[in-house]
C-alpha cells in the first residue's frame, strides 16, 4: 500500500457521499467534502515547501477544518503536531522550537502572540479559526480537490504528541503510522464499531483520546460523528438520542449523572459508553448502570502507547478495573527497582509492549532509553495489579502526575515556575480530590526567611506562562515541607494534610 494510514482511514472514503460529520445546526459534512478539503490543504502545505517528515504544529479550535489538517498531513506524509488550545504563547514557543515545525497554524485571535514565536523559530504562520475561516483555508481554496497521496510506510512518523515529564520538560512522543493503525484496527474490532455507528464526539482533538481513539475508529468503520466543539451538558443531552456511542473522560459521566434529564430513555439508542484517560470511580460505574442500565466500558491508555487494555465488550465489565490487555499488547507487572516480573496478584509497575507502542521521544535518546526498554517494553509509570481472572487494575502512579478532567499536569513544571516567584524559597505541587475534575492542582509554598508572600500576585504572574487548567486552584504557605530522611519531599503527607482544602 502506498500510504497505509491515509489509504486505510481516509482514502477508502474518497468520493463517498456518506455522512462523516454531523455538525450543530443540522449541517452534515460528507466524507467526500471532507476529503476534498483535506486534499486542498495537502496541496497548500506541499506548496509551502513542506516535505514528508516535516512537522505541522497546530493550535486551533476544534472544527471539521482542524480535523482536515490531520487528514492532509497523512496524505502529504507530514507529521501532525496538535497543541492544547489552552496553552499560553510561552508554552507553544517550546513546542514549535523543540519540534522544528515548518509551519504553525493558529487562531486569528492569537496571531499577535504567535507571530514572534513563528519568526524566532523560522516557522511559517497561518491562521485557521473555529468557524473555518483564516488565511490557511483562503489560500487552500485555490488548490485542486485531488492530491497525489505521498507514499509512506507503517514505520514512518504520523504524529508528535507532546507529553510533559516528571523533570518539567515536555517530550515529543513520536507515533508512527503503524502505531495508530494497529490500535484503530484492534479497537474497532474489540468495541464492534461499524458504519452504522454514530459517535457523540465532545472531546478535544489535540489528545490521543479524541483524536486517535475516537476519530480513527470512526474513519475506519465508515460511521459518523456528531462533532461538538466541546463538552456542553445541554448539547450532550440534546444529541444523545441520535448517537450510538460516546467516548469520554470520567468528568463527562459524572456531569451527565448530575443532570436529572439524563435518563434511561435518553440513552435508549446507545450501545456503548467508553471511559478513559483518568480513573473512573467504581461508584460512578454503579450509579451509571442504575440510571441507564448500561455498564460503562473502561479502558486504559497513554499518549506514548495508544490504548493498552480494555474491559470486554461481551462479558463482565468490572468496575474499578481497566480490563484485559488488548490483542497484540503484552502487559506485565514488574518490580520498579529491578525490572523483574512480579508474581500474579502483586502490585508493581505496568510495562507494555506491542505495535501500539511509540517510537521514542523526539531528539531525547536518554529520556527514551529511561522509559522504553531495548526489548520493546515501555515503562508506563502506572502502578497496577492483575487479578486471578486477568483483569488489570491501576492502583496508583509511580510518576508525580496530576490528572485533572483528563488533562495531565506534571507538578514539576509548575514547581519550577513557582520557585522563581518573588519571596518563594521552595514549593510543592500536589493533586487533591475534586468533585468535577477528579483531581485538582494545589500549590504549597515556603517563603524565604523574613518574606511575606503576595499570593494573588504570584497567582497572576504564573498565569502569564501557564495554561489555565494547570494553574493551582489554591496557593497555601507552610513553614516547611515535610521530607524523608533522604531529603525528598513527602507528597503523600501533603496530599493527606490538604485533602479537604477545596471544601474548606
Ligand atoms: C477546563 N478547565 C479545567 C479543565 N478543563 N481545569 C482543570 N482541569 C480541566 N480538565 C478550566 C478552564 O480553564 C476554565 O477555567 C474553566 O475550567 C471552564 O473552562 P471550560 O472550557 O468551560 O471547561 P469545560 O468545558 O467544562 O472542560 C472540562 C472538560 C475538559 C473536562 C470537559 O477539560 C475536557 O474535555 N477534558 C478532556 C481532556 C482529554 O481529552 N484528555 C485525554 C488525554 S489523552 P476558568 O478559571 O477560566 O473559568 C490520554 C490518554 C488516554 O489521557 O488514555 O486517553
Ligand atoms: P497521557 O499521558 O495524557 O496520555 O495520560 C496517560 C495516563 O492517564 C496514564 O499513564 C494513566 O496514568 C492515566 N489513565 C489513562 N486511562 C486511565 C484509566 N482508565 N484509569 C486510570 N488512569 C488512566
């Protein structure tokens, strides 16, 4: 095959009048129209001088056009690099520079902030707005509706997704065509997607969940998506009766359950609810079944690995577990210190190997070597256990990570910024329970001797460089941080001490 990713996901639909996207306002977009748009974009990107393997960085709102940029990259052999729309210019700057992207696509409202970044990094800047307007689509209109698909193979890179690290520096996870395709194929079959499916899509499309898990499965199946710009409870309630399936983070499910309009009748047409990206409380699972008669199917994945495990479609979906390793994925529980496989039932580090596992971190061979073993096993940083029936449970994390509403937040990144603030001696950032987001960020500060900290000023200042969702919901000052005999900050003790801080 000339270009496995494009041909398999997109190429099979060229010229098809079947509906691909249902958009708010009763507008439908067919596969043919979507792919015409993608071909024009591929023509333009190539005309800009981008060649196979070049990175295309995008920080654009969710729209059919934004998704067409992904398709265009696949068709032109370019590497798609989507960025969270909440990132500040400081954050975007790092990604553009680190990836060496040849082009940065942004929203017109952010053009002013992005222009100096593009200039400094020698990247071209074009705009694409939420409503589909912008310099990029304007220029693309002059290009033909067909494009000669660039030849690629499964080992070629298809996307970079940046994931923050425990050192505070983001790493570009390199995903190949084969990584994406193998996972899409397995999930399609495991979750029984067909062209009759209508997926209610309310996730962002700059992360694995909304971009690859949800979108690639629908493309492969030839089904449709009700494509919402974001999660909006009223819109979800209005659209659910027309959908067959939903994929969401746990916050989606707790929010739906909080609304009395969400009833068994409303979910009558649905065949599948999938949850992932963060732990789903067993209690939510039970409440959901009581309310709708449906058992949520929980699965477990990562940016670096796509999806690793899933509860079964047929058979028991066990609350509090993430199910079994997917076909083709090997999963073992190891001793964090020795790397040796532990006996069944013991708690240890989850390691995975398979065609889903990424190719390494862009230009960071040492980081890659720390997490990706030579034998192909990836050390996830999650702690797990396998029960006698083979169900995997995630019991904790061996990495200092907070997951808020499905977004990963690495404390180190925030601590580095807090430590630089006026009067701050040191800081510790922890996650505490939050009723809506699961976990929320709290910053704990120690002042330099004799200093009085201006917490409002610090909060405002860090907001200039940190995306809103990463900013601590509360800053507190303590005389000193608890440490163990090795001098390491005891975050567990801090989490216990401040567990109820948000309700105080
Ligand atoms: C928004 N806000 C958040 C937040 N999302 N704060 C903390 N955590 C979050 N996740 C803040 C905004 O900055 C804003 O702050 C306020 O909340 C309201 O913003 P909003 O845009 O109206 O929020 P809302 O639409 O309610 O978003 C919540 C959400 C969204 C949960 C629907 O965050 C979401 O769609 N999350 C999904 C993330 C995801 O796709 N993860 C997958 C990663 S892939 P203020 O103060 O300005 O009001 C992965 C691998 C795998 O993990 O296994 O899937
Ligand atoms: P990311 O790096 O954004 O891809 O996030 C991956 C991390 O999300 C994993 O390493 C887990 O810690 C977490 N995660 C994903 N799915 C689940 C799940 N079903 N239950 C618990 N944690 C999950």
